[in-house]
C-alpha cells in the first residue's frame, strides 16, 4: 500500500471545464440544430436511396426511435451509410460535407449530453480516489487505535482515548436480543432471579 502516492493524486484530479448548467444551456442551443441536420439527412437519403430496397430499409431503421441519444446515434449511422454509398447521393447533388458535419456533431454533442445529464467520468475517478484515500486513512487510524489499546491496556486513563465513542453509540443502539424461551424482559431491566 503506497498511501502517500495515492493520497496526493487527490489534488491532481482533472476537473470538468464546463458545469452541468452551462452544458444544459449549450445543449438547448445545439440540439435543435442537430435534430434539424438529422431530419434533413433522413429526407435526402430517403430520396437518394428510393430505388434501392436494402438502403431504404436501412434509412427507415435509422430513422426509427426517439430521444437525444437516438438522434446522436442516427447522425453517426447516417454519416457511415452515406460514406459507404456515395453514388446515389452524388446523383441528387448531395453535399458530402454534411456527412462529416453529422459525424462530428454526433461526437461533440455526445460529450455535451453526458455533461448536461449524467455523471462525468472525471467525477467518478475523483470519487474513486477519494474513497480509496478514505480507506487508507481508516486503515491507519484503526491501526493506531489497536496499538493504543494494546500499549495502554493497563492505563485506564490513557486507554479511554483509544476507544471509539461512535462505535460505542452504534453498539448501544442495536436492538437487544429477545429471549428464546418465550418470556419477554424489558431491555433496561436485567432479569430477576427467581425466589425458588
């Protein structure tokens, strides 16, 4: 366990350069343009591939679905399909640069959508390192407590500093076990010896 090396990684964690609120605002501006591009490509492809049953079916499959993630996937799929079949598109005077634009927009907006709606990978890494640092510190503290309890086992005044008040409170909060013989004794009163 190299505690010091991993501990100092906490301060080297990359932070997001864009906040969730900024990402949501940017998504609100960029996503309508992406939907417009997707719809334009679907219409262009349907017309260009109208005489090819297989390509028309692929366009229909791509066009199915809804939601932001589906739109981003559609942009990428349309770019791939268009690059693989340039001849029918060229006959309709299609601007092939739109395919590059669609692929790039899909890539860029995927990250933006993740920033706007989800947990960032950087945050997950920072959380993992934080949790790992906590574990290392806890192990060290537990060792100090164990050594202190051992070393000061004969010195009650010093020994009390090596016991956890928190753990004591947790143990005291645990429900008292009920007797198995069917009799119920309140937990605050010890059982009374029978006068037999």
